[in-house]
C-alpha cells in the first residue's frame, strides 16, 4: 500500500445511533422527505440529540430514482440542513458514512448526521438502471442492472465451480435470517427446490436470487470521542475504513473483486485485523444478488482457503455459526439502492451494542460492514466496527 | 510521415457523429401525509391550508413536516387566504410540455411567486394576466379554482389580478 494514508486509529469516530425504516415493496403514504424525517426523528429521540445541535449532514441518494436532480435538497429541512453544511453522495450510503467520518476526524464537527434514502417503487428499475451504461456501445443493446448481474453470475459459476444450488443456499440462509428481522422486506423458510423454481428474471437469476424492488431509509449519527463519552446509550467505534474502485466492468474479471480485497486490506490494517475469520464476529455484506455474497466472501478471504460455498454448506455463516454473514437477511431480502451499504453499518452497530433483537449474534465485539456501488460492484467499501465494552447478551 | 501513420482524415472537415437517445421514465410519486391533506382541501373544499411552526409561528405553504429555521416539527394546521401578493413574476414565451398531461401549454402564460395572506412562505403558480406591463411585485391576486377538481395543485386554475 505505497504512499497511502491509513486512517483512522481505533476510537476516533463513534456511532452514537442507527435507525432504519421498515423495508417495503412501496411506501405510498410517505414522500421521500417524510421517509427521511421518520428515521431522523427516531434517531434524535434515541440519542437524545436535538436537530439544531447537528451542523454537518452527509446524505446519499440517487437523483434518477428520486426523479429530481440535486435530490439532497429535497430532504434538507428534515435532515437539519438549513444554514448548515449539507453535502450529498450520489453513490452508496456507506460512502456517505466515510465522508461523514472524515468530517469528524478533521476536527471540523463533533456530530455528523449520515442519511440515505430511496424509493425504488416510484420510478422504473429497468429504465433507471439502464442509464448506468455508456450510451455509445452498451445502452443500445438494452442493458440494465439485472442483466449485468446475470452475466456476472454466469461468469462466477463457470470460474468458481459453484452451482446454482449454492446460490440457492445463500438465498435460503438469508431469507431464514430475515424471519428474525422485523424490518426485513422479504423473508421465509424457502427450500433449495423452491428457490430454484422461483420465476426466472434473467438466467441464471431468479426472483429469490435477486433483491426485490424496495423503499426505505437509514440514518446514522456519528460523533467525536467527547460526544461518545457523553452518550447515555452504548456506542460503537469505526476501527478501520477502506475503499477501492476497480476497472470498468468490461475491463476486469467479473468473477473476482480486486477492489474489495484492497478495500478490506486497508480497513483490516487500520483495525488490526490479522485473521478475519477469527477476528471478526459478524459480517453484513451488500449483496443484492446471491452470487455476489459468495464472490465477496472469497474476496474478503473469509473462504479461509476453501471457496466460500464450502463454509456456507457447513453452516459457518448461519446465525449461530462461527461467523454469521448477513444475520439481518441482507440486501438480497430487500434494501434499496443507496441505502443498502449504510444499512449494513446500522446492522453491525446494532449487533455491537447488543440491540439487534432476535437476530442478535452472541458476543459480537467486532464486525464488518460492506458497501458496493457501480456496475457489478465496481466500487467497494469496507468498514470495521468495534463495540465499546463487553456485551451482556 | 509514412503511409501507415498518416491521418486519413488530414485535410478533411472533421466529422462529429452523434448517438441519438430517447429516454422516457415514468414516475408515480407518493404525495405523503402533508401534501395529501393539502390537495384534499383544494379538491373537496376549494381552500388552502398550511401548517404553523409552534416555535417561530411561521405558517408553511405548502405544508411540510419540519420548520427548517427552528429545526423542529411543525404543528397545527391553519387555513390561509385565497388572496395574496406577488413576490416575483414573469411571462413565459417558451413552449413547454405539461408533465402531468403530456400536452403543450399554450403560450404566453404568466407565472408568479405569491405570498398568500396568513402564510409565511410563498407558492408558485400561474397568472391569468399575460401582459408584463400589467404585472408587478406587490400587486394583489386571488386564486381562481376550477369547478371540477382532482386533488392536484392545478385545482387552482390560476391567480387573477385584483388591482
């Protein structure tokens, strides 16, 4: 990692609270600023912080899904942005979290509100995601996010030796986990056969191998160490962060993720993680498609020499296993674009503060939250979090 | 310069190809808690309602969940007048497809930012008058409601000059 600044040292930025909406197929009774208001208002109630105390806000939203440019301005009032410093990330919410953490590390602010929202139900998924692709040689052929993911899935199956049944095993685990998460959009005890018989979207992707259209929001309050010490509730700490952007999707091997390996290396170095499989206790991955979970586990080194599918088969990644992966159910069970990565951080925070309820991982002290954005996960982000004190679970 | 490296376009007028792209995306926005009541009052009663901030007492039109200035929740619903004053205005001569109907709006038409009596914030709407010489900041206007109303902002047809 030549010439790279590895920051932060443990304990410099705390997460004071994290709130998510229920994830739903649609939220016809809320505008998106009302959606953001719901999570911000609940976050302020839980943390005991007043909106006027917050002078720094980083939001994440996608103008095309919102159907308006400068989509951060539509939520400015409810996020406390009036005559304060608000900035928008047009990517995954986990990138907004890193931006927000940098504002605190710089000493500029002692609190930063990070909020992500999306109502995928209000626009049209195919038309909107088709605009990710270049208009010269890709869009004329009718690409969208599902089709690119399907091409990647087929490539991954061919290279890794994983079978469609292995993708179904990921889906089965996550949908079972989601049964214990009251915020989850889709859950159920589906058999491998049921999953492989669900409607085919784009071969080999099927309905239960791809995250559904979802509306939701997530808000996280970041604080300085002084703010963390004054908190009346348990906090968690950002122990390491790393991001990396890969080559454009047509210029790299879609069956691997060098960017995720590099992002993890940076975050692990800062957090002092040497053996991720032993040092981490819980992992939340942004994998909207089942094959992405296996691909990302391999890139993180959590296959421990074997392919991740082998560990999956032994139950290591189940809630109650050696290293639970997506105990919330994860993005495959329904988290919208932009929100998915921030929701991963929120979930790890809940785990480390023993507030995850029925999907709580026992003795969770160190966890990994992952975010991805771009075509076939071109941009990758890893955040390692630590709990404040031994948990009483 | 050898034949192989010679630019074949040298001396010719550069050709700049273009790639046409037609993009059509339909949206159906939830009006939400606040705008739903606002539109219901327009549709059912031909009245304009806002919300008052319990802190600074400002009345917000259209209604919204939070007063940005006080960084606090808004409170009670209050009716404001159907008359107000022009804060800013213009006459539009550019043809424009109405996104709610897909039809072209006839030109010219008047536009104004209007502060209704009893409101602290302004509403943006059409003006009946299209002669820029007759319009001006500070002039009073009154809302003209359509007889058939659908629960959208266009239930107000336009604002008419009173002076």
